[in-house]
């Protein structure tokens, strides 16, 4: 009989821990304007989630002298996966720190470690599914809060996009080989070198994206976090709400990669970019082959299929069309 080989697995994106240099502005943005619900406040840390999120929090915010992402949390499929991941990571030479249960409100024992880029990940299994208080509780048993209670009101957290100056392929290889992510789409630069990659552990096109760019001053920056809206009409409603709040944003538009519609808007407290995200497609094929976008294809349709485009992108697309014609 062949010996069974057990591999640990990540189930989904769990939460993002944000440190903001202006906590009050960040709370006004995420809690009051975007409409995330506050679960509780513990030792100065505000724990929030969307109306359709079940876990204790999908975003935490605390005050700091500068703004940055402290860590990104991922839930494993089984409780024992946390320790198994720790063992495999340590054997591969990755420094792992254990986080005691309760160190992060609502969360059980966890581990934290860094990607080759320096982005800090956290893996956990146990997390409270804190019920909503009666005033905010949904009448639906399969939903946490009342929908549309305030603000933009997204349903759930969707993905994170990491910006870096580090080699894209090395980060992708780490995510694939050490954590079990699957590469879904990617695009290359003029030299045919991968510079952006979309990966997932779920049927989503991406739970995480890696963007390597010369604009990144450090290897462990964050391009954006994303929350999900149910449909395109919700996205248009969000645009009106942001206009009423006098907050500048980019979009609405549609990506070619992921085929999703978007609005990008920055938190005025921390400067963190938020993507409000909807539509797109899901991947169920077990033999999915990663989709490659060339530099020219990315400029033409990959980033913005339609909607808001940067002026220099439009100019480059026009130049490319002239080259194709000649």
C-alpha cells in the first residue's frame, strides 16, 4: 500500500491588518463611508467586517506614526494545517513566529512569516464567528448583518494586491511551492519577463496578485485591498456615494484580466488604496493553464478593457494600433 502524503492547504483570504497614521479618518472612510461593520474595539484596535463576512473581522485598523500593512491573514482548511505549514516553512529556511490565541482578538493560535518580498503573512484556523448585535442583525440566518445599512455596503472581502520591487517569479514560486497557490493569469514586460501575476486557492481568479514595478520604493508595499459588491448596479451606487462624500476615485471600469468591474479609491487616513470589485469569472477547471498576456495585449485590453484609462496608457495604445496597421 502506498504511503499517503498529506499536504496542508489554505482555504481563503481572511483579513488585512492596517496601521494608519490618521485613525479617525480611516474609520470615517472604512466604517462610515464604505460601510464596514465594527465588531469590537480591543486595546485600540478596531475590528471590522462586511455585512456578509462571517469571521470576527476581515479588516483591523490601529493607530501608528506611519501607515503600513502589518500582516495579511489566511485561514487554513484544517486546524492541523497551521502546524504543518510551520514545519514545512521552517524546513525550507523561512523564519516562523507563533502567535498565541487571543493575541489578535477573536483568533486562535497562528503563525506569521514573510514572503521573499518581505510581505508578512499569517496563517490561522480558529476564528470566532461573532454574531451581530440585535440592532444590526440580519433576519436571514445565512447572513451576518443587515445589507445596505449604511454607506457603500460591500458584501465581503475579496482579494489583496501586493506591490513590490522584488522579482515577480520568485514570489510566485514561493506562493505556489510553499503555500499551494495556483497561477491563473499573468503578464510580461517588453523583455518577456513576468511582472504581474494573479493567483488563488479558491475558484476566484485571484485571492492575491503580485505587481512588480519600478514605482515601488520598497519590496513589501501594498497596491490595494478589495471588497466585493454583488453587481454592476451596486458599483454605480458606490460611485454616487463617494461623490457625495467628496472623495476622488478612479473608474468605474472593467479589467480585461479577471473581467471584473472596479472602482479604486484611497483611504484618506492611511493612503491605502481600496478596490470596490464586482462581476468577473470563476475557475473550476482542475487542469487550468495560466493565461499569459503580452505587453501589447496588456496595454490594449488587460488592465482596462473599458472605462477609465490613464492618459499615457491611451497614448501608448494609439501608438500600438498605428504599429499594427503599418
